[in-house]
C-alpha cells in the first residue's frame, strides 16, 4: 500500500530541478518562499518604528546581536491588517548579509517542488505580478509562490 503524500505540481510550463519551499498563511491563503535563504522562524515582537520608510516596514528589532528589519507581508501585498491581538510569526531571511523578518499569520509546512520557470501574472486580488513566481497545486489547495528577490528589490 502506498502511503506517500502527493507531490505538489507547479504551473509554469516546463520542469526544473526540485527545491524546498516554506509554506505560510496570510488571510487563510497559503503562500510559499524558497527555503534556502531562511535563517529561522520566530514569534512576532513589536519593532521600533523607523521614520520615512516603506509603509509595510514595521521597523527594526534586535535578533541575536544583529538588527533585523521587520516587514509586514500582509501590508506589502495590500491585504487587510491583522486583527488586533492575533498571533503572528516571523520568517527570518538573510540577503546580502542583512536580516529581514517577514511577518506572516502562521507557518504551515515545508514542501519539495520543482523550481518555477519564471514570473507569471498576479493571482486574482493581487496587484503586484512581479512578486509571484508561480502557483503550486496540491490536491485542492493552491499555494502562491513568492519571488523573494523581487520582494527585496521592491524594498530597495
């Protein structure tokens, strides 16, 4: 009897080498990021605000002796804010020696999938097509794969 779980498929038009992604939720919708640049997952803490920056950046806070910029992914994707008092998690990624904390509702799982062939149009309800690499399909679920490099470029 086969007890293996179904592998997700990625809608991009061609196959590529497998890679791992971390899935997380925002507004009960599942998203994913490449696993490689992720340093850790931590609980949400209020950051020290920094004036005159991207509105989705909540501020900075220390993490193990280094400063980390905290980005509210909901706000960055133009989604409604979290309900006051709701829990959140922070996905810590490292890029070019800097730490960026991505505030999400919750982290759900790690998946192995084929790498996307390239950008695709933004899913319904999202105005930034450049932030999405593709869509993972697993059973009846649809997981939106974010392009971390595009997200970081948008903050520069």
